[in-house]
C-alpha cells in the first residue's frame, strides 16, 4: 500500500503534463459542441415541419373559402338564368337580365341557354348557334340523373367546344317547364385559370400546388408556379385534410406537404400542396451552418489543444534544431563559392554609422580580401578593406541597415586581389547590422557577352548579322534625320561564289567568305559597318556620307578590286568578283526597309549588266523587279497550259513542232560525227512562246525556273516530250538517234529523278540507250557521293551520261575518273576563239587527250566556223554541234535531214561535213 501511494503521485504527475492532460480535458467541450449542435438541428427541423403543416392548413382554408365563394356566385348566376327562362322564355331571358345588369362580365364568364333539343338559343357574349346535345354537361341534366338534375349543379371536365375551342369548365343547371318537364339547360363557362388565380409565389413558392379536382378524380384546374394545366388524374385517397408527411403528388411527382378538402354542395375537392425542398430550404441552410460552425469550433479546439500540447515538448527539440542549424550553416558557408561577411554597424557620437565590424566570415572571403579568416574577425572593414568606401559598398551597407531593405549589385573590381574580375554582392539587413555575400561572376559575364555577340554577329565571318545591321541602319537613319545628313548603303553579292562552293566544297566556300569579308573590312573606316546578311551577300553601311553619290566611287572601286584579287584555297587559287547596289539617304528612301529593298534592286541591276560592277539606284530599277515577277507568273501559267495540253493529247501523237502562244515547245540541234559527217544524235532545247514578248530565250527563264522550283515539272515535261519524239523517229525507220536532255541541279537533286526518267522511257517505249542526260561539272561537285550514286543508278538503267560545259568547274581528275559517263562536252567558251587563241587551243587539246585516255568520247559545242571545225577534226575531237552544221530546228526539219542522210547512204554517196 505504501508503495502504491509512492507510485501514484509520479504517475499522476506524468498524466498531468500539458501535452497529455490537455487533450483529455478537451474531449468534454468537444462532445458538448456536437451534442448542442445536433439538438439545435433537430429543433430547427421540427419547427420547419410544423411551419409547413400550418402553412398548408392556412392556405387550404383560404383556397377553400375563395373557391366556395366563386362556385356559389356561379351557382347563383345559374339559378337567376333558370328563373329568367322560366319567367320570360328561353329567347327573352338573357336580354331581360342584360337590361337589369344581372349578367356577370363576359370577359370572365360565358353565359348560354340551351333548349330541350340541345340547341343554344342565346348566349352572352353573343356566339354562333350550336348543338350541344351530345355534350356531357347537357346530357346529364337532360336525363335527370346525377349532379345537374333538379337542384344540383353539374360541373364538367375541362374541355372546349366548336364555338369556344379553348378549354373551359362548364357549370349547368336543369330548366323545367310549367308542367315540370325538361325545358333546357342554363350554362356558365369559366376559364380553369380563374380557380387558381389566388396562387401567391411568396407563400406557395415556385413548386407549390393549387388544384380543383372533381369527384371522378380528374383535375379541373391545376397550377404549379406559373403553369396552369387540367385533365390529369389525381388520386385523392392518399391526401388527407392535414398534411402529415411529404409525399409525391400528381401531376409532376414532386414531394409535397399536401392537404385536400371537399366542397359542400359541389362535386369538387380543393387541393393545396407545398414543395418539401422549398419548405425545408431554410432548415437545410441552417443545418449546413450548424455543422460548419460545430466543425470550425471543433477544429479550433483541436488546433489550440494541439498547438499548446506540441509547444510543451517542442522547446527541447527546437533548441536541438537550432544547434544543428548553426552547425549546418557553418559547414555550408565554408563549402559555398560565395564569401560571407557578418557585419555589425559601428556608430559615432551622433549615432550615425561610421564603419562596420566583421563579426564572422568564411574561408571564401580570404580569396576576395587577401586576409585569413581569423585575421578578419573582429576588425573594422575600413581598416582591412579601405577600398570598400570607393566601390559603393559602404553606402549600400548604410542604406540596407537604415532602410531595412536588401540590395544586390554587380561591379568590376579595380583594386584588391580580385582586380579586373566581375563580382556580385548581395546585402541583407539583420538585427544590429547586415550580412554581405560576394560572388565571382566573371565566367557568367563572359558567357553573356559571347551570347550577345553570337546573337548579333555572323558565326562564320564574325561580322554583324542581319539583326545588328538592321539596328545600326535604323540608328543611322535617325541620326541623319536629326542632323539633316546623309548616309549610304551598299548591297554586295559575290559573283561566281556558287561555282566555288559547289565545285570545291562548302569548306572552301566558307574560307573564301572569310577572306573576302576581311578584305572588304580593311577598306572601310571604323565608323562604317560591314555585315553579312546570308549566303554570299554582304551589306556596307556608310554613315556621314556626302550628298553626291559620285563621292563614293573611289571607295566602291577599292572594295571591288579587293574582292577580285585571287584567293588561295588549299593548293588552288580561285577568283571571284562582286556586284554592288548602292543607295543614298534620303534621296533613295527615307526608311531602312526601303533603303534595303532599293539597294537590292540596284545590286540585281549590276548583275544584269554583267556583274563585277556597282550601280547606283534609280527609280527604273524597281520596274525590272516587277518585270521579273511578271515573267515568273507567265512562266507558271505557261507550264500549266503546256501540261494541260499534254494531258488531253493522244499519248502516241507526234509532238507539235511549234506551240501556241503561252506554251513551251522543243527544238533539236543535230550532233555530228566529225569523221563521217553523219548525224548521230540531237540535243533537245526548250523554247517559250510568250503571248506578249514572243519567243523568250532560255537564258531569261531557266534561272527563274530554278529559283522558283518550276524547273522540276518543266524538266520532266522536256524529258517526256524528247523521248516521245525520239520514239516517233525510230518508228518511222530513220537512223537511230541519241536524244540528249540537259538536267538542272534542282532536277538532279530531286529524289524521284530516276523514277521519273524510268517512267518517261516506259511510257514512250524508247530504249534507255537512246537517251543521254547532260549534267554540268559544277552540279556534280555539289555532293560528290550522292552524284556518283545517282549516276550509277541511271547507268545501270542503260541511260548514257555526259558532262556538259567541261572545264568551267573545279572537278578533280580523281572525281572525274569515278563518274560513270560516256562523253565530255567542251564548253563553247573554249571553242569560240580556238582558231586564234593558244590558251583555248591548249585547253581543248587537254580535254580531248583526257577524254580519250579515260575511254570517253569528246564533243565540242558552239562550232560556228570552218576553222574551228578543222582544228577539232585535226586533233581527233570525236563530235561537234553548232551553227556551222545546223541551228536548233523543229522536229519536222530533223526528220527531213535524217531522210536525206538515209537516201545518201543508200546511194553510197555519204558526204563529209559541209565546208
């Protein structure tokens, strides 16, 4: 017993600890809250139900009294009519009552009198005569059975009649003659809405019910909200006079507190119903409020108890966390890349801050200050870091301590161990001082600078790009506007760059762009801007230019000459030139966009004049651009029309020699064997008959077709048309010919080229050996591997391949050896002066020798003189084509030449080449 007494105080002490005892005591108010809540909820529910009962009873009393008054008034009217008929006769009864003012208003009540045969003899308001003998409200009183016979009133179901089609209630009384026999019926018609007009939304709600129901269980009038209806069966057995519990009620099945009461003297019952959910809405609202209040009070009680309980055992834990946090902070600050300085403000006699004392720091601070951590602790900032007053740090520290707001700053150190590096400091206020964090952001600054440079400079040349050029041009225009000055803008395009890029590869092209860019930059002043806008196009911005454009010619000529100097790329020297278009502000435009557009037009004008020159902008140049756009549109229409014509023509028909205006057609230039003079092949050449400009030379539209992509469709049409014509010649029994077709770069790179060629041969029936495709040397060097693969596919198909314009590109001998070709064509630029130029002769001889050593045939194009022919024949050139033998001719002329050649062979008099 003594031991138990000793243990109880100790156990009791632990039980009385706050975090244990308080939750136990809190159970009492918790239970009290919910007991009181449910008591209030139940009281509120009972009150709502009682209020619903009282409201139903009150409205039932009111509705019964109103309907009884209305029915009594109607019955009184029937009695008056019956008396008047018995006194004055059926025809004179209503006029007599109307004269005496005893008829009810016609807008509400319809009064009529029917004779013994059921014909309406008079009515108010006046209505056409009708026969109601078959109507229940006549038949029942006439037969003398049920209500309506004798002294009772008959009440019909709600229905219309031929004269008044809208539904009405018909109240009738029997009229007897003097002998007591049946003489007719007095009728009162009433709109069913008349009996529910006392519906009040404020009392009955939106779903309340007023109904007048006959003893037959059919509703004469029903109103729910604003809707009035009738004719529904309503079972009255389950509806008592007192509304006890809500029940589903007709006609909508809504649960209502409903009460019903029969009317004395009439075969009718009045019904009143109040919707359960409307009557209990306030209770439901209060129910939710009570539960929410109890829940909130419980939550508050639990929260307070929990907070107090947790607080009692959190003190020790909080102290332990604080100690651990200090240790973690110390470790984190030592590992951080930021230097930390915990500073306390030092004030003077006037309480103004004069300096800051270093209370704590980390090892990283040694890097920025040059002092050991121990040497910094306890010393004034002004003593160990005097330059902190010069870089703005002192002022910011004072601002943070006095303003209690953090600041952040970036600066480039000019003194101390971190001189020259970019630093970032963040200063936050603490009690009695501030904490400063310093970080080295030099690498980030350098990266940002590199990103800015990359965003505004060309990656290859390092020159300003289009974006930076646009910004500088806009700034230069604004400056010129303010000072009423002038500026010049030159648009530069390199001539021949594509040849170098395609022939020697993209690396060679990139090196050429860098060299040319540096040469042009060397010709400019520091204030001028040279930029690359893309590809081989550059822009030169010359601010503060003179008003006279001629003053720029010296500089422009210097740039042109610098560009044309040879550039050594690997072991090969290449040379390009440039075409420049020049505009002057404000003469040639007052907006940057206009200046760029006009400079571009001037550059294209320089291209048209043979390249390697510069042109100053004139207003007429824009007309040439418009002409080019018009030419492109005409080209597109011509291709569509040509393809449409081919689609409707017979596939086996002979191609037309000449096309209608706005169409393309082919001509053929013979190829001749230099030894025998025999025509062995033709080259298919395209011509365009423009509806306005006549025949347009290929030089004007082939490049445009390349740029727009129309060359693919146009090239396929050329191949199909040439193959079809070659098949026609073969079918005619003429000498076998090889038809040559030029393939553009865009066609050759098109993925479906081989498929298209195969389709053309298949559809026309031409043997693949009778087709030769001519590709340019520079085209093959654009992508050597792909070119060789594509050529091998064509070779395997049986199609012959030749290199056109050989000697104008940059192909290497090793690449030439890998090409599956059969013919080399000497470019006409080397043939033109071959009779007089030793250089051209040497080139021609080299090509002929090279071709023969590679087992290739060699053909020269552009042969126009006897001297050219004789030189080529004397040096074993195999074939030729040119105006000396024949210009390009329509297919009919080629047919004539082949027939003449066949006739000469038959006669054994084959002739040599003319001349």
